[in-house]
C-alpha cells in the first residue's frame, strides 16, 4: 500500500515545514493591507490628487461648521 512516512525512501527532503504562527499572521496581515490598498485605488489614475481633494473638502466643511467671530450658533429674531 502507500505509506507516506518521511523516514522511508528518502522522502525527508520533500517534507515542507509550515511557518510558525507569528510569521503566518504577519504574511496574512501584509496581504490584507495590500488588497485593501489595491481596492481603494482601483480605477483612479492619480490617488494622491484624490486624497488632496478629499482633504481640502474636509477643511472647507470644517470651516463652514465653525462660527466666525467666536459666537456660537445662529441668532433668532422674534419680531
């Protein structure tokens, strides 16, 4: 029958050792980060330009939400 023991027939060279769990975890983390970067930039010619536009839009939104002159909120006039 076919026994697959590494001690028989010089098959010790063919045995593949599995990496330790920490190394495997690191490889999986790197692969996941790479997939995420690729998915984020898919279809975009210039990712830096998109990031700059997004940052500028956030700055403009924050400036619009902050009251100028230090007073808070809107004034209501009852007339």
